[in-house]
C-alpha cells in the first residue's frame, strides 16, 4: 500500500470513528465541502454535516474494503472503497464510498464525500 493511500485511509477511518461532537469535521472537512448521502436531505454543506453528526449515534463497527486511490491532481485525490458499518441497534450498512481530499497548507482535508448504498 502506498503512502498516499495509507494517509487517506487513516483520515477516513478517523471520520468513521469520530465521536458525535463533530470536532473532527470542524477541522478536517473543507469549508466549501459537501456530503452526498442517501437520505431525504441528500446534499449537505459543512454546517449541515456537523449538525447531522451531532444528532447521530457513533458507528460501533466499521470496515473499509476494496480501497482504491485515484490521483486527480497533485493536490486533489479520490479515495474509493466499500464500507460495512453498523450503529448500535441498527442493521448493517453497506455502501460504495467516494471521498475527495484536497491538500491545504500541507494537510489533507475532505472536500466531497458521497455514499451509494449496496442493497443486494
């Protein structure tokens, strides 16, 4: 596994493990970033993401598999993978995920996060 992939997976795992206080999202989610989620509200800006995280339960189990990295530019990279995750009292959630990161001031911040549920 190359260094860039390791770096991005480490950040992505931090998001999955993050407590619902949303402090990680304050720091590591770009101010112009968006999340595209399979829910009625669908496309969320940073403020909406933070509100949603604070109102949700943390993931208790999660696994990222079939990870790939696609370098878009020197400072913009996509991380693509399958997630299997679960919250207490809920069914297993499976989705294909794409997160796009942009390098700012020497560190990677999430610019876009998109989830496509796997229903089969």
